[in-house]
C-alpha cells in the first residue's frame, strides 16, 4: 500500500473512532430534552445501558470475525450498522424505539474502536504503529470530552435528534475513504463459524452486564435480580470455555492467553478499568454532593483527567520504544494508586482546583498504561490473531469498568443505608479503588520486561496483513 492510501485509511479510522467515542457520551446532555420530547422517564437509563451492553458484548466478536473474513469487510459492515442505528435513533417516535435503535447503534459501535486500532496494527510496523496508536487514543479521549458539549449545543440550538443524525454524513464520508483506501479482502474458502461459542458468549456476557447493572444499585448482591443473571453468566462462561477448546475457529482463541503479554494486559486492563470507571462515575458525585458544586462545574472537574490521558497516551506511545512496556505500565498504575490515595483524603473543604489536580494524576496513570499494553499485545501475536487480541484488550477494560462501578456502588449504598454521611460513603468507594490499584501495581510487574522490539512476534511487521496484502510501513 502506498503512503497516500495509508494516510487516507488513517483519516478514515480516526474519523470513525471519533464518532464511536463521541456517541458514547453525546447523549448525556441531550437526555433531558429527549425525555421532554418522548417521555419514558422510567426507562430512559436504558438509552445508555442498551448501547453499552451491545457494544461491549460484540467487541471480541467483531475482532475475531475480522481475523476470519478480513478487516475491510467487517469494518465497513460494522460502520454501516452503526450509521443505520444512528439514523433510526434520530427518527425514534418513543422511548422504547430509541432504546432499541440505540442497541442497534451499539452493535455497530463495538466494531469501530477495536477494528480501527486493529487496522492501524495492520498498516504500520512497530515504530510507526506506536506513534499512531498514541494519536488514536488521543482522538478517543478528545471525542469523549467534547461529546457532552456537542450534545448540549445540538439540543439547545437545533434538535436532540441531531445528536444521532450528525453521525450519518461523517460516517458515510469515512465509509467512502476506508472502502477506497483498504485493499479488498481475499479469501479462497469460507472459514467455519463457531456458532455455539457465539451464542454462549453473548448469553454469558449479557447476563453478566445485566446482573452487574442491578448490583450497582443494590445494598446486597444476594437478591434475585443479581444472583440469577450472575449464575446464568457463570454457567454460560463455563460452557463457553468448554466449547472454545474444541472449536476449529473459536470466537475467542484461548491460545492467545498463553502469551504472557496478552495475559498481563488482560489482568491490568481489567483492574485499570475498575479504577478508571470508578473515578469517572464517583468523582463528580463527590464534588457535587459533598463540596456543593454545581452539576456543570462537577462535570468540568474531569477535564484534566481526559487531557492527562490524551497527553500521556501520545507520550507513552513514543517512550515505549525506548524503555519497553513494563516500566510504563508500572508507572501508570503507581500514578493511578497515588490518585486514589489523594481521593481518600477529600473532604467538604475540597476546592475545584484540588480536585482537578488529583484527577489529572489519574489521567496520567491511564495514559501511561493503556497504549503500551495495546501496542504490546499487537506486537506479541501473529497477524492472523491481531483482531481477536486487540478487541479482547478493549473488552477486559470495559468489563472491569462494569464490575468496578457495581462493586463501588454497592459499597456506597450500604454505607448510606447505615445512615453514614455521604462523604464517608464515598470514602468507602475510593478505598475500594485504592485496593484495586494496589493489586494492579502488582499485576503490572508481570508485563514482560525487555525492549519492545525484542518482544515482537516474528511475523509482525512482515507485511502479511489479514484479509489484504498490505506492505508494512516502518
């Protein structure tokens, strides 16, 4: 592939990742207007939960299908599903319709970030890939930051429906660019599809997320709404592992976890996700409920978190070639631990400046750890497995977030039920985050040492891309 086509592909990937990340946050500020227009206040939270559910469940599926059927085909398919869901969401006539169409949108969104990062892994060799993945992570962070602003502006000055319609013209542009830039997938025979694994994985993870959603609002997890979905999930996961060991082309190739890099990335990503989503969910609540700050100012407190994440993602992508993976991941987890240690000292006298300073440290920690683990995983596996490996890295982080929010929410609910003040209840939340971070620091030492080039898989960088023969650019 020549440099001009590679640049066009990069532009298309960045645009789709921006749209996918933005859509996960853009509805937050639009929802009051949506409820005023469509009603359905009792079920409106499913506008968020439905999108998160379908996008999370399908992350590993899109990744593996791209290994089997080719990046271009699956990327364009996922983007098309996302755009259809966006258009239908904008045209929804009532809240149940909006929830259903948001779930369809999430089905496609599950492909955008995971396959976008996988395509970057295909297009570039280790050195260039490290830089590009840093930029991609920066685009993701920027989109997440401006999403609520865009949603508010569109709702106030146009219509809440444009929070969904806005994806369509830009998404069609991205489709045209990607279709023209990526080479067509070449497959001589249709690979077998692991339908059993596909069904079991979907049932298990859907049940897990539903159970965790109820658990986050419960004082105890020993209630039917939590126990039954979690039990179904446990049985489904056990059956899934049994099937995957025997499948010709498993949806999740378990052999990937024989790689120390992949296993370490899964564990640290899961733990970092628990802490990260806990910070995002409960820091604004503390600033608003304990310090008495307005909702707008409480949301603004997270801005340094995203900026620190973006800046250090770009910086760590460059540093990884000099110092290796382990140093950066350990440093990131230490920063995240230090941030939660500061959160535990917060009181009613907390100022906005102090809060922004402390969350900046948490953002620095995430930026130092996320991109190096992604690059490490992509470099440690064969190209034939890169889609599955990349998507699993994103998946474990997201699932970790769901578990973290549920566990922290339960701790807060139990303390509030015991008539403890809000500040004490939220200190309990931060104590949980602190314990998770300490475990994450320990887990980070299992990331392989040595230089990034030394740990690269033999056929990564050879130029044999899955589903298309793209020449590697170094």
